[in-house]
């Protein structure tokens, strides 16, 4: 089952600065200059401050505590900052996750069910909303430079919110471009998501981030 499917409480389980004034005006995540000391941290800053739109295909595997694969999936994602995102999983786990700037819509096509919840409560709880959000990254996460491993420069984000759906999220960059996410949840399961066919700062129609529930589906409204 994909980690971004709706949970029982209606959440889903899917930034930085050249200067303070520019950061505040642009509404992007900010890292203070004191923590910018490695390729990984610089790539993190570049991704959240310089990349407004992002499009890619992704592959995903889920591993149990013994690192045995228990599920996989693939699909496509689109991001348009601030606040717009879409993750589409292809069959057999067909799923659409759309953040329209106000709400997050999760459409399970097989179950014919849509779950909707307020997007402003998603930061720190969902990697989907994190990658598209605006605000101060250091307010929500402890940021740890892991260093270079193989081809990738790694940064670890540890949520400060105890209600987050994951206990840590590792982000891997290759040549300053987002390539990998590795999520560790509170049950010890790991989800690895890899990105290919990247498009950065290319135009994306705003209609991509619109969602209208299909007729006849069940709607679970958790916006209240």
C-alpha cells in the first residue's frame, strides 16, 4: 500500500535563503547561513529556493524492519510552489493525491473513495506537502547533514511535530538535483522513492492541481 494513502485520522502519508528579505518576500523555506556548509545543505537550499516547479516520474518500494520489500509502486508527480502538488500512482495501486493550496484530496480509485483534509495542517506530516510548501524549514525540522554516500549528497530532516507520519526523512541529491527520498515511519518501515525524467522550472498548467470528486464516490471530509 503506498505510504501516501489516507490514514485513519485523515492525513496522508505524498525553502531556504540567499538573504532574509528576499526569502520573506518570496515566501520560500529558509536555512540560516550558519548551517550552509556542505553540498547536501546547499542542494537543499537550491531545491526549495530556486525551483518553483518540479515534475518527475517516480518509483517506490516499501521495506519492513528487516529491510524485506513488502510493496512497490510507481507514478508521476508535479509541484508548483507555493502549495500546489499532485502525486498520481498507476495501477494496481491507482491513487491520486492533489494539493490545491487549500485542501489535500486523496482519491483511492479502486475503493471509489475520496478523503479531503485541510492542507495547512499537512506540513511536517506528509512528504507530498513538504516538497511543495512555503515557510521556514527550520521551524518544523531538525536539519542534519549526512554527507556524501555513493553518488548522492544526503540531508536528514527530523520532524519536531510528534504527530508527524514519519520519524525522519532523508533527501538525496545528485549534482544539485533531487533524486531520492527515504522515509522512516514510527513502525520501523522504510519507504524509498526515486525520481527520474526531472523537469525543473518548466511551465505546468494550473489545471493539473484542480480536483473535482467523480460522481458516485464516497467522500470523507476531515477539513473540520
